[in-house]
């Protein structure tokens, strides 16, 4: 499994390292924010999201799942590798983020809870993606009415990535000017920012337990996947 993880990292190491280099800057901004309305946690979320979404795009384009299925590695280990890279990458970024905050201003409390919430949201997003891919991809590609070809699946994936990026642009360029305070996106962000589930120790434990449950389900769906020929 570790060989697969290292190989997957090497495929996109430039992207990972460049975005990882932004983490100390974001951590500094968390201690000394240049703008009151620019949450560092949201920037950290984007920096964690971008390499993972690009890794998945390249992974699907090069059909690496098929290559991994030919290796003498169990289904469980392949599923662990798939989520393992996400966990390791995000955990490393969060650790660096919190460490830099402490170095910059040891007297200031480290804002780690928001980073953990961002990590949990990323776990849920990509766990749901892997679950749906495992359960539905084979069915859709063999459906007589709508056959999801490889080209169509790439288009759908790119479209979803574009939506995520546009939502981020919307939040920073429109949502912060005070004119869109009642929008659904702003209400959702405020819910995450102020609800006890995301701001208290017990709430964080419950939230992360649910996130890890979703991540664990990807192991079951990977074992039940019908085809790796894509």
C-alpha cells in the first residue's frame, strides 16, 4: 500500500508541494489577518481541496484504478490507499498550519478547530464521490438509455470541479460585500462557523466521527465494485 501511496504522490508532487508551500502564508494570515472578512480557514480548505481534486482528475484520466487492481494488493488495501493519500496530505497541511501559528505568536491560541472542520468536510466530499463512483459507475456505463462513456464521465467530473471553484469565487468576490447576506451559501457558511457541532470540543468529535464513518464506507463500496475496466 505504501508503494502505491508514494507513486500517487510522485505523479502530482509539484502540485502538492506548491500548494503545501502556501500553508505557512495562510497560517500567518490566521494570526495577523490582512482583512477581517477573509477567514484563513476557508483559504486552507481551498488549498487542501485543489490538489485532491486535481489528483483525482489525473487518476481517472490515466485509469490508475485499473492498474492498481492488477497488483497483488487486496481490495481493502487499495481502498485504504485511496483515502489514505487524502488523510495524509490534509493532516500534514493542518499540522504545518497549526505549528506555524504557534511559532509566529506562541501567546495566541492556535486556531485548529476550524482546520479540523475543513478536513472533515473534505473527507465527506470525497467519500461521497468515491461511494457514488463505486456503486453507480458500472451501472451507468452499461445502461441502455444513457451510457456514461469515459469521455462523458470526464466532462461531468470537470463540470463538478468547475462548480466548486466558482462557489469559492462567489464567496470571496460577492458574498463578502454584504449584499448577499441571505444567500444559501452564506447561511451555510455561517452555520458551519457558529453552530456548536463545529465550534465545541464535543461537537467536533461527533462531526469527525461521522466524517470517518463516511470514509470507512468507501472500503465497503470498493470491495463491492463490479468493474475496474474504465
